[in-house]
């Protein structure tokens, strides 16, 4: 892989349940800023709302889930995770490499027709 290539990732961020709606935007902004500080680009942010945990974690029963899709160099993931661990608002994080989205059936049909023409 070439140096400086950006990979696309999805991060599931669980914010502490104690974070109120007004502070939640600040916490999400903090996560987005950390990604940008490390040379990344945020593609989208989706608030999934408050959800209960299957079992209590660190004496907490629920958290506010946020999905952030971003691009960053692979070598910057560990520093990003370390920075997010230091944040009091961030309860847990899970970052995975995003799979490319499959082409829509209409796009595939259009490409096939163009190839046959």
C-alpha cells in the first residue's frame, strides 16, 4: 500500500449515558476533531440514540451510540484510539475497516448494457 493512502473506517462510539443532549454534540465534535488532527477526513456522522447494554458494563446500563465513517492513514489508528480512551465522554469505541459498498443493481445493469454496446 502506498504511503499516505487513506483507508475508510467505521467507528462505533459509545458515549457515557450521563452526557446530556447539549454536551453530546460537543463530545461528537471532539471525536471528529481528533480524527481531523491526525490527518483524517470525516465522511458522515450518524446518531443512533440511547441503547441499553445486554449486561451492565462498569456499573452502567446504557449508552448513547454514534456511528462515524471516516478516512485516515492506517498508521494513525492506534494514536486515534489512544486519544479517544483519554476522553471522559467516550465510554467505548470499536473501529473497523469499512467494506466497499456494492454497486446498485441499476448501475450494474447500466454498465453491462454499455459494455455490450
